[in-house]
C-alpha cells in the first residue's frame, strides 16, 4: 500500500469515528428543562379527548413526545404538530418560553369560539402557523403582523373570525401561503391591493369570505409569484376583470366558482399557458366556450357547470391530452357531442348533463376512454345507442343517465360494470323486462334509481343490499323484497306489488333492518298492518297510501319514535287513531285521509308539537274540532275536509304561530337527505277547487280546509290574525254571520272558498286589499250590498257570486239601487246623488271596465300558476364523494 492510499484509509477511519462520536454525544442531549415545563403547562390548559398527549410526561424526554420536534444539535423545540387531535380548552402563554419555535399546528381543534391568543404575535421565530378549523371566533389580532418571518398562515374555516381591515398584513412580506377560507373579510375593502403587495405569495385561498368586489376598474394587480388563487363562494356581481391577464404567466390553479360573475370569459384567459385547474362553475357567465381553451395544453380540470354558456362544445377541447375532469353540466349548450372528446384518454369525469345536446352517443365514442369513472349525460336529448353485446372499456363508479334516452331495451352493458356504486336512470325510456341477472347484480350498488320507466316483470324474492333502491313508477309485480341492514331507502311506489303487507313487515330477514324511508304507495298490497313495527325503529318516512290495507292502526306503530312522516291515505283503515302515536314526538306529517276512521279527533293531538301537516280529510270523523288543535303552533296544513265534524270553528286558531308569523322552513319533515339521495314528501290538497299534488313546494304551503262538514256558528274574527295563510276553504258547512271585517289583513291569501253556507251581510271592503287573491267563491250564501270595487274582486267570474240574491255590482249583471250603496262606495259628489252626466248603470260599467284589465291579468296568472303545484313525483340525485384528485 503506498503512502497516498494509507492516508485515505486513515482519513476514512478517523471520519467515521468522529461521526459516530458526534452522534453519540447528540443522542445524550435531552430537551431543555424550561421548555419541557412550558409544554407541560400547555398540556394542563388543554382538554385532550383522545388522550393524544399521553406521552407528555415529566419523566420522559420532551423531544420524544408525540407531536414535538427538536433541533438535532441543540435539542430546542422547533416544531409542534398538534393538528387533527380535537384539542380544546385554553392555549397557555407558556408557549412564549419556546423561543426557537418556528412551526405551530393546532388545526382541527375545538377552542369553543375563543379568540386567537394575541401573544402568538410575540413568537418572533414563527414561520408556519396553522390554526385552521380550530373553532376560533372574534377579531383576528392585528398583532399577527409582527410575525415578519411568517411564510405560512392558515386561519381558514374558523367561521366566527372577522377583520376590520388587513393593513396589518402589509408587513408579512415573506408570506408564501395564505388561507383565510370562511373568514369574514367584508370590511377589508382594500383586500386586493394589500394582498397583491405580498410579492412572495404563491398560494392564496379566500373562499366564502364575503368579498363583493374584484375591483374591475384596476388595470394592474401585482400577483407576480401566484400559483394558486381560490376566490370561490363570494359575492362578486360583475364581469371578470381584465387584470387577470397580468398573472397568466405563473398561475396553475384558478377557482372563481359559486359567485355571481356575469358576462363572457375574457379573451386573456387563453394566455394561461401553465394553467392546470380552471373552475368557473355556478356563476352567470354567458357566451360561447372559447375555442382557444384548446390551446391550454396543461389543463387537467375544466369546470364550467351551472352557467349560461351557449353554442356547441368546442371540438378543440379534444386537444387537452392531460384532461381528467370535464364538467360542463347545467348550461345551454347545443349541437352534437364532439367526437374529439373521445380522444381524452386520461378522462375520469365527464359531466355534460342538463344541456340541449342532441344526436347519438355510440360505443365508438368511448373506445379510447378506459379511465372513465364518472359519467353524467342526464337531462339531455342525447340517445345512448350501443349494441346489446357491448363491453365498455371502462369501469364506472357513477352513472347518471336520467332523462336521457337509454331504452327501449334494458341496458345489458351494466352487467359488465363491477365497480359501479351509483346508477341513476330514471325516465330513460326503458320499456323492457328486467333481466334475471339484474336483481342480484344490484347487491353491489349503493344507489339505484330506475324510477319512471316501463320496466316490467316479476321481482324475485331477492335480498336488497343497496343503500338506496328506487324502482317507483314502473310495472313491476310480485312481493316486496327482503332487506339487508345496509338499506336506507326503498321506494317501490306506483307499481303492481301485491300480497299481505305483514309478510314483508314480519319476515325474519327484515328484523335487523335499518330502513329510514319506505314508500310502497300506489300498489296492490293488502291485509292488516300487523304488530311487527318493533323491528322498524329507524323509519323516518313511511308511506303505504293507496293500497288495499284493511285494519286498525296497531298500537305498535307508536314504537316508531324516529318517524317524521306517516302516510296511510286511501286505504280501508278503520277505528280510532291510537294514543300510542304520542310517542312519535318527531312526527311532522300525519296523513290518514280517505279512510274509514269514524271516531273523534283525539284530544292528545295537541301534544304533537312537531306537527306541520295534519291531513284527516274524507273519513267519518265526528264531534267537535278539539281546542287542543290550537296548540299545534308549527302547523301549516290543517285539512279536515269531508267529514262529519260539527260545532263551531275554534276561535283559538289564531294561536297557530306558523300561520300568523313568517316561519323558518323545516325541510327535515318534507324531505330525506342521504348522501346521493333526496326523497321528497308529496301531498294531495284541494286549494283552489281542484285536487293538486304538492311535492318540493310543500314546505311553502299554508292551508286551512274545513269544507264539507257540519260546522256551525260564525267565522271567528280571530282568524284574521293568520297573516301567513295562503288557502282558506270553509265551504259546504252551516256557517252563519258575517265575513270578518279585517279579512283584508290576511295579505298572503291566494284562495278563499266560503260557498254554500248561510253567511250574510256585506262583503268587507278590506277584501279589496288581497292583491294575491286568484281564487274566490262566495256563491250560495245570503250576502247583500255592493261587491267592493277592486281589480281583484271584479276579475272573478260572476258564478263565484251567484246564489246571493241581494248582492249587486260588477261582475254581476245586477245593478245596485241607491239604498244598496254603502258609504264607502258612494261616488264623488253629493252624498247619495249620481254625479252629473253619469247614469247609475254607467257607474257600474265604469267600475267593471276600469278593473277588467288588471283584474284579468291577476286572474289569468292565478289560474296559469296552478300547474306549478302539479309537479309529478321526482327524485334528485347527486354525488358528494367526487374529490378533485384523480382516482
């Protein structure tokens, strides 16, 4: 060995020995005692529900504690990673003892709306501060501006935080990452100017910050280093400013979604040559999608959903070879689907539904889309035309093809989809027998909606495993299927299912069910309701209406304590309403109309404080309307029509607060939300002389219908307090007396039917104040005097006043005599004297024609608006688990 080789060997031996010796020395260095005590004081002030800080012990080296990081050489604490531990309590000022701390993460905690400690601004070494989703409230301390070395600041999703201004942020010149999501910045009018001065800023997240202006007048904004800009869910009601072209050279991600931006996409957007994500959905943007978008060669996500874009989809989008997410749904796009989109071999999400696209989508289009996972062609006139033996190159997770022509043949290609979790094909034109493989195949699908097709055949006794199964409005028959514990929604309404309902309710397989929605209405089910309701404790919505059920209501139904809606109309149910239903304290909708209940309305009904809808029409109910009904302060629908009720109308109806004061909508009773599914309750009511179905709009209905009973006495004056009532029907009773004088204060009334009673006196002048009134029937009473003059009252057909011999004035042809003139209707001039040059009949005619124009318009729209309430049963589906990351 020569001298040089020996020297190198000696050096290596010395180097490894020295390194080992150094490491050994460092391994013996423990954390600073002062800092350990500071951390223990911090722990004492915190509540640790998950026991995540159990390693923080006085007997252990604090550098080995969970979440604590120390410098390798000095063993001084430099980093605290305490995020996602759900900590709460108080943050101790002992943190100030950690002089070298430069990284603090307390995100995803629960500090009970406490303020951000201002002493944090004295931690001069701080470079990374993460307080996101930590439950802080109040004013953000301006002293945070003292942290001049801060590179990362995340205060997002503390929904109670706000600022007076952002001037304190001007000194944070080293800032690279800033997230203030859901912080109220509405008072910071110069937010844009201040943040654009942060020359190092590369990522800026300001969604849901109550910002209302992007300062379109500014010609230049100095975001020279910006890579990511998120300004979604704000209040920008103007065009996209031209200054965006200044940041085009660096920007990678831009999100302006869920604002109120209008106008066209600026041509400068085509200069975003490095852009990867462009999200402009949920705005009011118009015009055509620029062809120049096809030049953004790095684009991977393009989301333009829910705008008003018109014209065809640009074929140039087929050039974006990196694209994996294309969302164009909910616009006004037309033309055919460009074949070039079939070249996007990385595409995972293709959402083009709810447009006016036409033509055929065939299997050739999908040949080069093997990565496709999410497909939405819904609510378009597109024809999905593939061969019966087609094997797609993809494995879908989500397929939404409702209101898109898929049929008439049952789509056999579905059998090849082994990863599918959501299948939505309602109203898709399928008119075929369900194949035998289909029923067991659904056991792997979480959400299935094939409603409103013409699918027929016998349903085998298969085991339903889907979370949501909607087969309503088809021609399926057989007995109701068995349920696994996974099922939450079973909707088989409007089919031909038959057999005893007790077989389904009591079979052993179903005893461990967790079903929350059961709608088997409008079928051929028969028999008794059985006593097996103990096994259905999770039910929230139950609808067995319009079947052939014949029994009493069993006491065991009182065990359905989670129930919010119980519908058993149009059956042959008899007897009384059992008192056990009092246990269903969450019940908001009770519909037992069109049955054979012949007892009285139970007095305990007043204890059902959650009731919003009480519908007992067309039974044989007797006795008085109990005063306890007035205790139902949340009631919006009271329908007791077509019974044998007698006695007076309760004066205490003015105690029903929801009919007297503006109310907050309680959607929980009317609909069911479960991940991808929405189930709407529906109800048949008779608001304007004809039976109408209410569904999505049911929450906004307010009605009292006591028609076709044997009620007597007068209409209580107290009813005038119900200023939120929309429909009032007291027809076909034995009511006497006058119409309440203050009925005109019920400003929301759209319909009044008092026909076929024994009411008398004059029509109150205040009725002319009911500007929303579109239906009125006062026929066949004993009213007298002149019909008050208003555009509304003269617009109704004379038949609405017929059968009142002493009534006069337009629209009746009976002219009023002088003694029938009321003081309020005396023409200008001498009292009781017709003005010069005016005959009495001319006066009548002038009142009629002066109101005819506006009256016709109001009456016309009153009738034409009625079909709005005739919605057919619909289901709306969405997916919440589609992240913006490739799968």
